[in-house]
C-alpha cells in the first residue's frame, strides 16, 4: 500500500520529469530552427580622424545600421544581444576586432530596425594602421533563450 507521502513524492517526480522533458524539447526545437538574419551597415561619414599623442589612430564614423533579426526569435527566445565589430588586418595581427556599437533586442517586434548613429565605442587602433585601411563590418549576435543553451554567430554586414 502506498502512503500519502510516497504518492506526493511520486507526483513531484513526475512533474519534474515533465518539466525537464519540456525544457529539452524547447531547446531542441531551437536547434532545428535555422535562422536567416540579415544586416547591412553603411558608413555614411568619416567624422574625424586623429592621431593620439601616443601615436595610435582613432576614427569617428557615422553609421546606418540596419538589420532584420526576426528569424532569431522563437517562443523560447528571451532576448538577443548584438554587437557590430570592425575587423581588419595589420602587420602585427591577422585579425583586429573592435566593437563599435552594441544593443539588446528585447523582442521580435524590435528585431527589424535601422539606426543612424556614430560609433558608440571608440575606434582606436593599437598603432597607426587606420589611415586608408580596408575593414569589414561584422554583426555578431548572441541569442539568450528562456531555457537551453545560448548560441551565437556572426554575419557580414558590408553592403
Ligand atoms: C538607413 O538604412 C535604411 C535601410 O536601408 C533606410 O531605410 C534609411 O533611410 C537609412 N537612413 C539613413 C539616415 O540613411
Ligand atoms: C574581409 O572580408 C573579405 C570578404 O569576405 C575577406 O576576404 C577578408 O579576408 C576580410 N578581411 C578581414 C580583415 O577580415
């Protein structure tokens, strides 16, 4: 004969099992969803260019960042963190990556947008490599799910 305590315990175990199963399914369905976000960043203006006293180059730009991140959102998405990086090569490093802007997209309704902004973080080279330097703009994204693993990727944002 089962005691009441035993049944309550079994019920709890059952509930936890179901919950774990739902979480597993939620993150699984996220993995099946292969998102197709897009982004385009235009450099509208180079505002100024300066050499710091220590010799490092700094540049200020005005950007038009437009993105459609709607496909990153599922019912299991809490929010999406994005950052825009300038990537370029120098004799010292094959990849220099400098974050110029970032943002948190709280919901699907806000995930298709464009903004006109100057770089939020300073674009400073560790040296004097920026003048007439070719650089790529890359939009990186991190999807923070309600349950399951965070996942991240990046895309080329050059027009
Ligand atoms: C920025 O880009 C978007 C999408 O390409 C465009 O609709 C918008 O007019 C642009 N804004 C500015 C200020 O250039
Ligand atoms: C910039 O992008 C081009 C084309 O994808 C690539 O060939 C080049 O290596 C990239 N440069 C840097 C510094 O990442």
